[in-house]
């Protein structure tokens, strides 16, 4: 890599503060930093670390597939450590380049990479979604609940399948309507289409809808509030968007995992790290905004389900293990 | 109006347009409180300042040469092929099917077959719009745009439901076996004892792209069908009078155009990613339109324009990585270049023509 040197000494170091050595770094997936969802949650975690420690970190926004490798190599070259990246799409590239930089620790969120210097953080989205399904089935008066996904990819089926299992476990007669916003990346950012899908589901009788659709979900929550039905948010706590009309949010602690990785610094532990209900990696958001919507029996049902999942009495099927869902 | 010397037409005009575009971009960068000089430095050193940067620049250039040629050849027949994006995506599907279907022992065997697959799928994807244009008069601009979306939806379906290895979260095909990996340009350089562009995705497809440029030049200016394409593009009634069948020319041209766009997949799917991912062309099909416009639909011009856009793409990427200039601004810079070199071409050309006319009058 001697060829990198002119480039690095020529421009990069002149742009970056000298203290960059051993600073952590965060790379956002192509969606960009402010996607109101996944990347933004990672950004919040990094900012929290910055506010608490006064440290600095390097953040990168990539623009193309080929830049994944470019960004990782260049960060490793300037000794950023650890390097945290959001999104399963980095998996293939990281697996290839991690052995080239044994001194650097990498943290990848949402997929597993089996290398000695990589920490893989995955979330048990199906468990949080299961609880959301339990709540939805209890809150529904019509016996029909809806699910609106973003882009039709396996990760979102994992949400959908967990949700459906929670609904069916609570009310075997309940019907789950399922719609996806689209087949291209634009589906993550189409609030208007999200709203249309909500109206379509309402016309079929749905009175609770769960959105796992990135920024499209904002439109789902808006329309549900306007039409007077309940909605369920995702990734971040979205209860405050429409107080009293968002039943709950399935929170994925992406911010927490970035924060912990930054805090551990070069000592970050390689290996698999599962963020599930038991570890608090996924949870339902309960706050003053949805307090009036949650009855005592709902709280009891969620607590019972939580304990059963944590103890292993209930096994929530993970769609991504075999690409099938037992309840559909 | 008198004509300018050829060098002024082909080099001076785009150069002045380019300088204007950079000047305007500098003002925009100043307006958001960043230093244009620093930005330019990052762009140039990041893309042309080292063999590492060149490795990426040439990788993007290769993509743009193929899509640029695809648009250029269609343009000679008076057809505006906006479907390069979808044709390149389908080309990627062709490459992937060919490579994953058989246990190829060596890349030299896999490459011709993959090229055939890429060209075939790209060409077939252009065939339906071409046929609709030739037989039903459905405008090719509209149909090719719509086919981009259909291609995206088909690929999404196949990658999510059919080609994705079980247990993988990533909507992508399985990785290609190591035997089918194309040699990188850095490997070639190493064979000659030169350390160049290590760890960059530029691969031998770049040489294939240059060969394709020569082939397209031969086709357009030195072949019978090329003559027919140009004649048809200039005037359909004249071509008809000369016994050239319009529907045959439309279909043939679009097949060649689609095949060229499809061949881009050799670079980004087989050479770069070594597996098929969603949205693999990443807009190269659309950049090809700008490349063809700026290159005046001549293969040599396409190479130069592709190199410029390769530089903008890689340099812009470095800006996004290493400065706080937001990435949206890089799109603004690229748009200004397209606007001034493509759409507002006459703004520079007409004053220049007048200046040259005045000059030659003065001389006598």
C-alpha cells in the first residue's frame, strides 16, 4: 500500500486534525446520514459518545458500491480505530479486507462477518416485532391489522414475520394485511405511497398498522393519525410524532451499539453480538405519548410474552434463517 | 456562418464550457462557506493524483465508455436511447447467469461467454422498445425509460426471491468463483514489474472498452450498415427512397446499442463486484447520455468525456468522503458540467464561431 502514501499525506492529513490517529470512524450506508431511521440512529449514538467524552470521530457518507472498499481501506490507512459501519451491504467487502488490517477493529451492524478483528452486531427484529403484534392484536377492534414494509428485502420480511407471529399467537382468527411499498431503493423514501397503502388497508378493515419502511413510515403514521386508526413506528421511538395515536414503536438500539463500540475504542470485542429482547437491543417504546393507549391487560400480555421469549418458552421464528414464515 | 476549425469545434468549445462549469461550481462552494481551491485539490489528488485514484477513475470511465457508446450509436440513427440503465442491469443478469451456470475453469473461457450473455441480455432488453418504435410508432424515449423500471423490478424479484443464497440478508447473487475473477489492471502492471493501482477495481474490461470504441468507429464509418444508420438518422424519407428499411435499421441499431450498454456489466458485475447486486449500474446508464452528448457521438469523444466523468465521479466521491461538502453538492457540480457542455452548448459555440469568423475576415 505504499501507493496510498502520496494521496494520504498530500490531502487527507492536511484536511484532518492531527488527533485523527486512533479516533473512531463511522461509515453510513448509501441511504445517507439523515434517513430518519437506521443511519440516523447510528449517528445519534456517535454524537452521544462525542458529547459525553468530548472526543472526535470521522464520519463518511458513501455514494457508490465501489466506494465501500475504498472508504474502508482509506480509513484503515489513517489508523481510524474502531471503524463502525451500518448496513448488511458492507458484509461482503469487509470479509475481504478485514484480514489486510489486523490491527484495526471493525464493527458491522445488521449482518455477521466471521473475522478475528470484526464485531458483528445483529438485532432480533423478529422479537420486537412479535411484541408489537401482541399489542396490535389486543388494540384492534376489527380483528384486522396491517403491515407496511419498505423495499421488498429479506430484512423487512423478518419484521413482518415476527409481527404476524405475535398477532396470531394473541388472536388466531386475526387477519394480517401485508403490503410492500416497492422494489427499488426509492421505496424507503416514499411517504405518499405509504399513506396510500394505509388507506387501502383501512378499506379492508385494518385498524392498526405497523410500518417498517424507513422514511416511508412517516407517511404511514401521518395517514393513520389522520384517518383515526392506530399505528406502530419502527427503529427509533416515533411515539411523539402523533401523541396518543401511535400505539408504540419497535426500537432497535443501533445508537446504543455504535455508542458502546466507540466507548470501547480499540478494545472493542470481536465476535458476534446479538441485540435481542433479553439484552435490551430491541424493545417497545413506552412513554407519556402512548400511555393512554396501553391498557393494563396489554402491559401484562407484553410482559408475559417478553418473559416467555427471554426464557425460551416462546421461540419467535427468524425469517432470515430459512426464508419462510410459519404463520403465512 | 463560416465554420470554425475542427480543433476549436471539438476541443476548445467543450473546454471553455467545462471551465465555465467549474467556475460556477466554485461560486456555489464559496457560497456554502467552503474553499473551492481545497475542494479542487481533493478532487484532483483523489482521482488523478495517485495510481490508486486512477484505478478508481478508470473503473468508472470503463462503465461510462460502454453506456456512452450505446447512446452515441443510437443517436446516429436519430434514436434517443434512455434505457442504458435497464439494459446494463439486464446485462448484469446475463453475466451472472452465465457465470453461475457452469463451473468455469479459467477466466479466459468465462469472459467470452459472459460477454455474450451481457450483450445478449442488453440487446434483448432494447429489442422490445425498438420493435414498438419500428412497428407501432411508440416513442423510444418513453418506452426505454419505462423499461428501466421494469428491469429494476425484475432484478429485485430475482435477487430477493430466486438468486439470493439462503440465509443471506443481502439481496445479491452468490459470489462468483475465484476462477472467473478478471485480472485487475494492477495485476497486469505487476506482471511488467510495476506497482500500480493496488486494490483498485479497474480491470481488463477497460481494454475491452477501448476495443469497443474502435469497433463502433469501424461500424459507423466503415461499414454498410453504419452508412445506412447514418443515412436513416439524417433523413428518414431519403433513407426510405434509397431502399433502406426503417424498421430494420431501428431494430438493428437498438440491438447494437443495448448490447453495448449490457457489456458494461463485464466491468461492474464481473470485474468489480464479482457478484450481482441490486441497482448495479448505479446511474451509469444515464451518465452515458451526457458522455455521448459531450463526446459529440464520436467514439474518441466518448473516451475523453467518459474520462472526464470518471474523474468527476471519483473526485466527487472523494469530496464526499473527506470534506464536509455535502454530497448533494457533487451532484450539483456534475449537473453544471452536463448543463453547460450538453444543453447550453451553443452559448459558448456561437460567440466562438463569430470570433473565428471575424478572425478569418481580418486575415483576408
